[in-house]
């Protein structure tokens, strides 16, 4: 089990709709899942109840998502205006579900990142706290332009100065390059900040061991899922932006990575998934199997992402 101090903050006592046949609730009530369109379910979820929303929506890249309850596939090839209308709708619903201190994270490729940032900043007047980049080394090969090797991880807040803001940099602190590469004595004698000597908050470009795309023979990979996020990605977001016992929402559950990591890290979780087949697999992963990278999730602190070996003579 991941090590974090339990939160002493008051917990949301929001009431949730009963999913009936269209979903599940774990015996301990810490994990819930609703099957269907996230816009319909989010409209039924209590407003202001969540501490974190993490969303990894369909990218409208013509993927053949699994069939929904009535046998129709999610349309992943919509006209641009329709897709953006859908995007703004779910963004607004998700934003309303968050408490004033809450954080909204969106995983999104180049195709739509700009539109989402403009919507959240201009229409909703939220703050873009970080524009992170998840960098991977196995991009789709092409000769006609530079190879794409990233997805954006956008971190928004309504009020970053809120007294109840969850921000736990210590839980995810890395070994600094000053220690790992340069052996700089100044980092070993840090007196002027709270962080342990030789450590710093991770930078906003994310890569490293276990951060590759979950494809091929990656041990995390779940059967029939080709769009899973790495568990350490969710470990970082959940570890930095929530406390144990906090409430996390993922409106696009997929293979259940967010819920699996949230449950492992002792957070309460609500997930929504359009495809019953995906939902079934996600439930098994979240509630029965748990994450694969338990060691990496337990030891997020103290990792180095230095891209050069230690310099000789320093
Ligand atoms: C990119 S995947 C999410 C992958 C997930 N982050 C993971 O690590 O496994 C998007 C998921 O959203 C689901 N989906 C698409 N449209 C939806 C909608 N309107 N409501 C709920 N789920 C939807 C798809 O079936 C798919 O499983």
C-alpha cells in the first residue's frame, strides 16, 4: 500500500445516484462505476463534491470503441464542431462537480489542447496551473513531419490560492540533476526550503522508467485495451493533487487506470465508462487485481529522471 498520511480534512458527504444495473459499487463503498454517457451521469452527480477530476477523453481519432448498452459504438469520427461541442459540455459538467479547491486534469493530444485551454481560461475563467507534457519514445513513425512523441497533461484550478488546495510536492519529489549529474554540494546543504537535500518537484515534462506507452509487451497492458495510461502517470497526479480519503472522478474510465491507482492509494473514486465491456474489465482491475507497478507507486519519491550519467571529475 502506498504510504501517505491520512487527511484530517473534512470528507465530502455527498450522496451518489444508485447505478442499478448500469454500474457497480464496491462493498466498502470507496469505488463506484457508472456505465453510459458521462454527460448524463455527471449531471446526476453532486456538484462541488470532488477533489480531483482526471479526464482522458476519446480523441476523435476514428477509434472503434466498444459497443454501448444499446449496441452502438461511440462515434469517434465526429465533425469537428460536434466533437468540440461534446468536449465543452463534459468540461463544464466536470468543472461543476469539483469543490472550489479542486483540480481538473485533462490528458489530450496536440489536436485539441489549444481549444481546451482557451475554453477553460476564457469561458470558465479558470487558471492553467501547469501545462505538462507526457513524453514517450515510441511515437508513430512518419517521414512527412516530426514524429509526435507527447500528449498534454493540462492542470486547471478554479482557485489555486484556495486554503484547502491539495498540493503534496513532497510525495512525488525527485532527485535533482544537481545531485544526480553534477554532484553540486549546494543541493546537499539546502537550508532555505522545505524539500529534502538533493530533491526537487518534478519538472513539467514527464518521462522515464515505466512512463512509456502501454503497448506491446508492457506488463501493465490489459487485454483489448490500446489506450491505457501508465500507472505512474496517475500516481503522480493523484499523489500530488489529493490526500488519502479524497474523492476522485474519471468520466472516461477506459481500462480503469485512474480508479485502480486511486483505490490503491486509498482515495475514494467514481468512474464513468460508455462501453460495458471496458467497464467490466476496469472493475475487475480496480477492485480485484489492483495495479501492476505497486513498487513504483510506493516509491515515487526519490527517483531520478536525469538524462546524462554523473559527470566525471565533479
Ligand atoms: C482514451 S480512453 C481512456 C483510457 C484510460 N485513461 C485508461 O488509462 O485506460 C477513453 C474511454 O472513454 C470512453 N468513452 C467515450 N465516450 C464516452 C462518453 N461519452 N462517456 C463515457 N465514456 C466514454 C471510451 O469507451 C474509452 O474507454
